[in-house]
C-alpha cells in the first residue's frame, strides 16, 4: 500500500487506490500540460479584458463543478471533496472559540448557505452547490479566518479549545453523494477532479477572483500554528505536524504569483492537512498543561 505515516488511514487509502487508476496514469499528465498552457494564455488576457467580475463567473464555475461531481467523479473523489467542504469550516469555528464574529471594521461576516465560517454547510443536492456559489465561497473561508483570528484571544481560550472537539461533520446532509452514486460514470479520481475545478476557476473566473482562489492557503499557516499550540505537550503529534511545515510559499503568509501556483497543492497539502487536523482533534485529545503561555 502506497502510504505515509503522518496522514490518516482514510486519505492514505484514497490516494493509494487512485495511483492505480487509468485516469491518474494517463489523463493527469495531459490535464497538467493543458492547464499550464491555459494559464499562460488566459492571465494576460484577463488582465486587460476581465479584471473584475461581470456577474456570471460563480454560476459557470459551480455548474462545471456540479457536472463533474454528477457524471465524472468516482465516489471516493466526490466523498473526499464534500467532506472537505464540511470539515474546513468546523475546524475554523473551533479555532475561533471566544472570538468575535465580526471583521476588523466591526461588521458581521457573511454566514449563509455554503458561505462564511458560520454558514450552513448541508449539501443536499447539486442544485444547492450552484445556488450557494460553493466554489468561490469556500475559497473565501481562508481569508475570513485570517481576518477574524486574534492570537491573544486564542491563547486566552486555549484550555477550552483543548478540552473540546470540532463538531461532527456527519451532522451535515451529504445528499449530493447519492446523486453521484446514481449518475456518475465513475471515471475520475480526486487529483483529476481538482484539476478540473482549478481549470474551471481559471477559465471562467475574472482575474481578481482567480488570483484570490489560487492564493487561498493562508489559513493553513494559522491552523498549523494553532495545532502546534494545542498539542505543545504531545511529542508524537509535534513530529507528525512537522511534515506540514510551510516550504511552499503559497501556503505561507505571502501571496505567490498565480503563474507559479501549484494546482495539486489544493489536494495534497490543503485537503490532506485538514483531514489530519480534524482526525487529531476528534480522536486524540491533547494533554492540557498547567500553563499554556
């Protein structure tokens, strides 16, 4: 089995099976080349012709994603994606324990269907994805965490955070997965589904939205810092977390050029990291030290 000791058995299983599939072996290299050529051509055009949204971008992006989930995605890919959509806001809510639900201007953050850290993340069907503008809304969660997070408030609430767990993602409706089982031709695994999503964002999104989406990993740095604090007394967890230290600039607190961002980064760093963090917090309670500062 192709696996790594610092990620979960679930994710290891998904990736191990994927590496044996025809689409990973034959189609993935083609999609990577096509994507990089598209990006090279489209970004200069967007700079002059499509710098700000015209209003149709989110609809086209989410329609493309809904089509892929319904007809193309293998069930394990669809499940991994929906899990991520629902797990990520639960992690952010956990890290924001005790913090105000407003931005730095005192205005309340967006919280509606599939948008905002405190939003509703039931995904009943594919129409919900399109109506809720899931793709762009999901990318904006990272920026909301960065905006709302206060280091001192986190440290003041650290013992409470250590004593609690993120909510169970199984509370959310995953009806969209039943549609995948019914209609999908089960062709594409997680890597190629992510490639198609990133390609759809690059093709249909305006320049500002596309660059925002391709740089939406700043929250990973904050989440890693939080985990290092929460598990400060657990040597074994610290060792595992060291394998998620930022060496790719797009996952740190600097913005990388959209021309050099890595489309596989979303899956192999971001999604995997959230799965590891969620599994730790749900199944391995941290030792609580006498003092946390």
